[in-house]
């Protein structure tokens, strides 16, 4: 018997390993670009911290002041003030990066193959439509999770160095340009972007239109959660006119009437001066002043609730994407 007759056919790769390896080869340039972007982000934060450390020789006070200590004025170094300004946009950068991930998944990764018909080649090589889509979800989700986690850790390190000074500018945890980059919400936004990109791609099946729709959906979710983030956890009410101490997120203020009805400051916004503003509240029946706020201890509850909402939306988008694919292709 010849050697040819004894040769055993090689079974095709099972599971997701084959499709994932194919994706890695097909999009290696994009992966290298993503890796370079990750290194650039890390390098920027590290470089800013080094810049501040070098410039600290000009600081004369423990709070970073370069003027005479205790004279009532405060002036930081050029490096410190600009570093704080750059870091104040860290959360915005994370959201933009998540948007890029979603647009890439929607366009080059899925919709382009559906539009051109090249997906048929994979489906004829022992790869089911579900495996094909699962590979295009698993790979970007894993890479996005690892990359976002790294960026969050580096950003938290960079921000903590600036927050160590008493007069740190514009780096409060609750600011919309910072909060998304401080915890698991960054990863959740990236996973939602992967899921929404896949859903838009299998529904629309057109590259440019899928990318545009993904950007629109993600932008709406990001903007909506950013505007209503303060409602994700109950606030704390502080009676009196004095402002709560600590790193607090002021939400609302006003007065309570004798019956307990709340009169908010917006009701007297046209009053003008503080005296007329207070008088307006009193004229409306206000007796006791109050302030509603989120203390620093609410950071993690707000982060986790927002993360949960994003993950639920991502899971729903993934389930719907598989359902649409199954209905159209079996």
C-alpha cells in the first residue's frame, strides 16, 4: 500500500481557534495600530508625570505653589497646570477610543465581509455563521478589555500623582471628562461598542452606513449616561447653607417649606443677586436651606451601576445580533 493511501485526512480546526487565527492574520495591521495607540496613551501619561517631577524643583511649597508660601496666592508650574489640563480629558479620550472600537467592528471586521460576500468562503470551510460571528466578537472584546484595563490603571496612577497636591485643578472624580476613565465603566463602554458594532453590521450589511449608525448609537448612549449619571445612585441631603466638606459632587440646592415641599434654586434663577435670590426662596415659602450631593464614597456605586447598565445593553445587542444572523442565514 502506498504512503498516499495511508495518509489520514487532517480535520479542520474546530471551535473558534481557526476563525480567530484567520482574523489575526487579516487585520494584523489594525492590531499593530491599536497596540501603538495603547503604547502612545501610556507614554503620554508617563511622560506628563516625568515632566511634572522635573519641573517640581521650582515649587517652593508642599501644595506645589511656586510663589511665597502662605501669602494668599497660588501659582503652579507650567508643567503641572498643563498636565492637569490634559488629564482632565482622560475620560473623554476613553469614550472616543471605545467609539473607534465599535466603528472598526461594525465596518472592516463584519459589514465589509457581509457587503462583499467574502463571508461565504468561511462558511463553506466547516465554520458556521454563529462561529463566524462569535470569533468577530470574542477577539475584539478580549483585546479591548485588556487594553482598556491597562489604560485605566495607568490613568489612575497619573491622576493620583496630581491629586496629591491640595490645589489640584479640575481633576475631581465626578467630572464627565474624568469619571469614565477611573474604573470598570471604561471596559464596559468598550464591550458595548463591540456589541453595538456587530449588531449594526449584521442588520445594515453596508460598511459605511454600519459605521455611521454605530457611532450615532454609541454617542447617544454616552451622552445620555453622562447627562444623567448623577441619578444612578441616591444623593445625600445636607441641611443648612454651608457646603459639605470633602471631594463632593454638588447636585442640587434650595429650601424646604414648612410642609416639606422642595423649592429649587432654578425656580429663582432670574432673581439676580444672592440677596434677591434668597429673598425669592423665602417669598415662595422657603424656611430651611438644603443641598443634595454625592460624597466621594458614592464613586464606586455610581461606577458599578453604570457598568451594569452598559453590560446589560451589550448582552442584549449581542443576543439580537445572533438572532438576526440566524434568521437570515440559519
